[in-house]
C-alpha cells in the first residue's frame, strides 16, 4: 500500500510535435533542448517539485528513447522519491488487449490504475511543451476554495492574439460559462493554458464515460471539459499573470529562447527560490577565447567560443571557431560551427556541424522579399559542408 | 598486464598539505578548495579513481571538514553511492584507537578497520594537491608486475625551488627503484618529485602501519620512504601527462590560469574521462549587451555586464556594468560592483566588492580576499 498523495500530476508528453519538423524527427517535443541548458520538460517537472508535488506520471508515446533516458530515475528534479517520484508511462498491453494512447483523455484513462495507487484527491494535468514558472499549489488552493470540479489556468492575452487560443468565457466570479476554440471574433481574452486541476473522483467518472462513448475523440478540450460543463459541474478559471509560452512551432520555440535574454520579459532563471532543474552534462566551464566577442547571449558548460556571439542561446558542448558569427540563433548541444561560418536567425540541432564559411539563415534587413524570410532550421546530427548556404526559412533534415 | 581494478581500494587524504595554502584552507580542507570554475580539488582524485574502475573509496579527513562533507554528500555525483563499495568518509575518532593524526601513518591507523574490511588486494593512496586526469590502471598494473612494495607516482622535470620546498624528491637507479629520498629540500632545477600518489598491496600497507605505530613512527615520508628505501623495494612510476601542483597561493593562481590555454584544458577535461563535481543547478551564463569577455573560463550562473580578461569565474559570479576583471580568480558568488577594477585578485566565496574600487595584486603575490568579506 502506498502513502496517500493529496495531488498527483500527469504530464502529457506523447505528442509528436510535428510542427517542429526536423527537430522532432527523432526526439519527442518535451525532450527538445531549450534555453541553453534545459529541455522543455524541465519547466513543468521543476514547477511540480517547487510546488510540492512529488508524484508525476509522464505519458509518453512518440519517440520516447531520448525522453526516457533524460528523465531516468528523476533525481535531477529531486523526483526520486521512496513514495511517488516521477514515472514514465508508455502505453502497455492489458489482459483486454493493447492500444496506443488515442487522445489526451484516453492517455489518462489508460493510467487510472497508476493514479489510484496514490489515492489522490486532485490530479493536475500538464503539457510537456510550455515554458513558464508556476506555483501549482496556489492554483490548487484556489481550486479547493472554489470547490470546483475542474480549474483551468488562463492567461489574459491581447485581443488581437485571442483567436489563436482556446478562449474561456467567464462570469463575474470567474466561473467558466462557455468556451470557444480559436474563435474569429473572441468574446473574451482569457486563453486556456492547457493546465488543469481536477477533483479526481469527478475526472475519473468523466474519463470512464468518455471512453465508453465510441464517437468521442478522447480529448480533454473536445470532450471532458464540454461534458463536465453540460452536466453542470463547477468549472472555474484561475488567472495566471506570469510569463507563459507554448513552444509548439519553430517560430515560437525561437521566440521563447530569445525571450530569456530580453530584459523586458519577466522570466527569471536566476531565482534561487525557484530553480529550473535539468540533467547535468558533466562538462568543464565554458572557455571564451582570445578572439571571442560575446554579447547579450546565454552560454552554458562545455562550450569553446572563439567567434562572435550576439543575441543567441548556446547549449552545452558547442564549439564556435574563430571568425564564425552567431547572430540571433540557437545552437543545440554539441554543435560545431567552423571558421568563418555565419549562423543568423537559425536553429541548429544537436551535434550538427556547420562547415567553414557556410551561411545558415539571414538577417531580415538583408532580405528584400520579406515573405521569403523566416528562421532557418538545421536538424540533429547533420553535416553542412564548407561554403554551403541554407536559405532563411529552410528546414534541413539531410546532410548538404 | 591486465589488472582487476575492482580489486583496488582508493584512499584520499583530504587534509594533507592544508598549511601550504593557509588562506584557502582557513574554513575548509585542501580537498574542498575551489578550483577551475566549478570544481573542488578532491574532485580530481575521486573522478580519476572512478574513471579507473576504483569504486570503493575512503576519504580520510582530520579537521575543518564541514565543507567537505557538504560537497561529497552520498558520493552520488561521482557515481560512488553504491551498495557494494562506494564512498566512505573517515573522520578522526572513527574508533576508540584513532585520534587527531599527526602524520599519514596515524591517519591510516585511524582508518585501519575500514581498510582491513575492504574487499581489495591493492590500495591506491592520493592527496588532493595534484590536479590531473590520471588513469590508475597502468600504474597498478606496473606495481603488480614489478613486485614492488611501494610504487610512488612521480614526475621528472624542472621545478622552482618554491615547489620543491613542499615536495618529496626521489633519486632512482636505472630501473626506477628509489635509492634515496629528500623531504622538502631547498633545491631547484631538474629533479624527480613525488606526486603524493602511492600504490601498495593491502597486506603490505596494514603490516607497515602496524609496525610503524608500534615503533612510534608517524611520518610515511620520513619513517618509511626515506628511512627504508634501502631495505624496501620502492619503485617510482614516471608520470608524464599534464598536471599542476598546488603548493602556494601563487601556484594556485598559476594552476587556474593554465586552464585558459585550451591545450592544457583539453588534457584535463577529457570527454571520456570526465571530472565529476557537485551539481548546483545554476542557470547558464548571461552576457549583457555591453559585456566584453576574452580568454576566460566562466562557470554557469554568472551574470556578466562588464569586462573580463584572463580570468576564472566560479559559479554565480556577478560582474556589474563598467567593472573590469583581469588575471583574477573569483570564487562562487563573488560580486564585482559597477566600475570597480581588479587585477591579480583571488576572492574566496561570496566576496562583495562595492562600486568604484580598485584592487591590484601581482602575479607572484596575488591579492587575496577572504570568504564573505565586503570591500
């Protein structure tokens, strides 16, 4: 018998992340490197432990190898607990047969037994592709005060951006009375952040009912939340006012990285009271060479930098040789940029090598037709030969 | 010759040579001196042992060991948190017979029950004053092959008299057998200096210690190496890889600054033989719009808004706008205020240097600011 846990977190990490193209061909989106020394999943995992939630199920399905190895026994996040801790939960075969996770709700449904082992009062449902620092305990306190069946974290977004999100329409007490998915003419500016707290007994009943409905698409946003509203359950919105970003696309991944070096964006990675933990690469401190120019950037351990770095995020073990220029770009772990190469407005995947004098991406001011401009992407483990050019907006997934 | 490194016990002396760098060991052991931006000196012998396959390691300590215990924890970061073997910390008064030791022999005597119970036939002993990436396997193999009683790892080279003053110097015959020993002699130039790393069989070690204690001998160097080099088969193992020896505050500065040569750093930080240390979960280094950094080693958690040149910055150092840091070693949590200028400065942990200060040392006599001081 396990000790009872008041609250268990379930982290949805099984999505393919197809809009990150070459960056998610061999790794699941939550395992994509972010912010020089992190991977995306470090943010929700660190939030869990910092919020006092020490039992986390990570639901994986697509390309789980890197993610499983990264999470390991959960020790880097202090989630190697005797009771609880982090558990990777892939789909598995049961006596009744085996099936893949067919939707977000189905993934939780298939793991009802895992949740029940801890006999929780509440379950937090999280996404593996958001960058933010949030105290889930504050949200849980609110959920309890409101005696809600479900609480949805919402962000007040600018009106012009509201049509990109799922929008919650609330009454004066922030009870959710209606919602609309990516509305053309939004009736509210409260966007769902994809973070839910459920009273477990309620959620369990709706998961089972949804599973028995053959027509349903087994999804939280499409089924569970609407079903709960129709049945008259109390659904409330909890307003979050910190930094939050969904990094599901190339552009948003690039922007979220750049936000970390923007002094006007309120996400502080240096707060000792709310550290973002990650698996340590065991490398020497970075060496900044005699010819280096480094400004307005973040760089981490194991790097050898002798070129020019501006407005960029440089992950562990990266080499930037003399005369190379990195501008407004993201270099993922183990990249090598050879002499004289230029990487501008680009993302270079893990362990890729950019040959001497190659040009990756371009600055928008140097492009006349703005429609052809965008962030260039070089996938993981690729070689770009000396002198080659990768056009802006191009996505490279083979050697060239 | 192939040896089974699982059959080797490691012993690390955390406090030996404390007095040679008194400023740095005021609040800590030699082993817990900060080095190279994110390490402590004990990380080198511990990582070398683990990377050589030695996974049963005792750390012998004497005094001032609070920071050492905090650093080592369960030994997990060196992969030494194990059911079989792993890390053992051996403080004084570990048993009725042990006390504050006066020399290496008494230190070993205090750890005798640990040594006797270890499942090992050989023992590698190391101090913390040598910074290197050393594979113990060929050394143990050579020891077994040669049939020596004691193997002393040593390096023949040109030394300053300042370094030799803190060393044991060996004279060997053509076979590498040690024929005479000088302890802390006042000489310089070419000589063979001990790196304070030794290999013995467990049986020889325990017999030697028991015998020496019964005669009232306390010094391994004087009473064994020097006094018995005719009688015992003591072999020198010539070690030629990159290393640096910490024997004064000036050599500490030099050893740190040597890492600014990528050639040296690449011999110390090998990708397949990593140096492990305690993880602190700092964020990456943030470089501000007006920062200028050249030829420096910077650890995570630093925020740099000013200029840094030829320096080593430990984790979480802040260099404010307009500040200039040259030829310096700034330990964990040091803050250099706006428009302050420092040159040949060593700061201990958590030193705060206010705005508009100028602090200058010299290469042979770097300025040192103690732990937690505010300037």
